[in-house]
C-alpha cells in the first residue's frame, strides 16, 4: 500500500468518525467529555480574543461549526468554514442561510491538509481542536502557503502530557478517532519550520480537578464556584514554573509570519 493510499484511508476514517459525531450532536446526543470542557474557559476566551478585529479580512475556519463561522460573519468578516465532514458542512450551510449571512460566510468540504486556495490569499486561519487530527507537517505547510505575508494561524489544541487527560484518553478510546495525536513538542518544532513567530500560552494544569468534581451528581454548582480558585492556582504555578506548561491540558497558539 502506498503512502497516498494510507493517507486516503486515514482521511476516510476521520470523515466517518466526524460525520457520526455531528449526527449525534444534531439529535441532542452529547458526549461525556462535553460535561467538563467548561474548565477551559480562560483558554476559550484567549482563543476568541485572537479573532477580534477581523472585519473585512478573509478568514478560513478549519473544522467548522456555527460557533466558529457565523459569529465572525456577523462582524463583517469574509469567512469560509471547511471540514472533512459533509454532515458538519451541511449544518453550517443551513445556519448561514437561516441567518442570511451568505454575503460573508460560506461552507465547503475540504481536506485541511491540502487547502484549495491560491498562494498568499488568506489573512487568518482559525483552528479549534482540529490540528491534532491532522498530519501536522502536511497541514502547516499548506496553511503557510495560503496565508498572506503578515497573516496568522490561531489554534486551540489539546496537549499530550497532562496525566489525568492522558489517562482519560487511554480509558475512553471510542470517544476519539484512532488517528488523533494531542500535541507534543515535536509538533511545535514543525511549527517553527513554517512560521517565523510562535506565541503560545498553556492552560488547565490543575483545573481538571474541577472537572472531576463537576461529574459527581449534584456537584456542578460547587465546581463552578471552585473554578476561579483553580484558575488562579494555574496562573500562579505557570508564572513561577513556566516549564510546567508542557503538562497542561490545552494550549492556545498564534503562528505568524509564514515562511515562504
């Protein structure tokens, strides 16, 4: 079997997996892990801030959803959502039509490792929880090619080494595709090959404790009350011991100045 055949099989597996996830979500079937993503609110806020002030810019949202595309379109951003999942694309297209955002937003099935855009034609690529499903090198090479000089890619991604998160992944293989690979330092080395500037901030070192509390019946309100304390602890630990960032659960990254 050739390398291209291996890649086509991987992409086909991912498409089926993501189609199934979105189909379940459309009928209100949530995954267990959806219950504790709230602990990443600081990272989610930081990721959102990196996408402010983009009115009039051309943006591509990789692994699209309403939350990634339609809010930008409402702000006058020319944004296209792409996804390997045809179910996700249909959902987004329906939302765009329903809100009358066709002037600014569009959606189409596309391979995120091989973007179908001209060279230097995109201002920003936004990617939340998708890069770790992709071939990092192939994807970043394609993204750097498509970004304009001064353009950037903004990422929200899981890291590989948080002990609790890693244990949870090991115990729940059915919740993820077999090709997922939370980011490791080797992925950041690849980033440096395609972008001159990398800004990275890591989150959720001790806040996963709050997730454990939240899933106990009747304890969600307690978890919400405790979360600010654990967020403060995260900030304090990482300011004194920044190398501990490698053990965090998630990271927010801006890749700027693509290397031609």
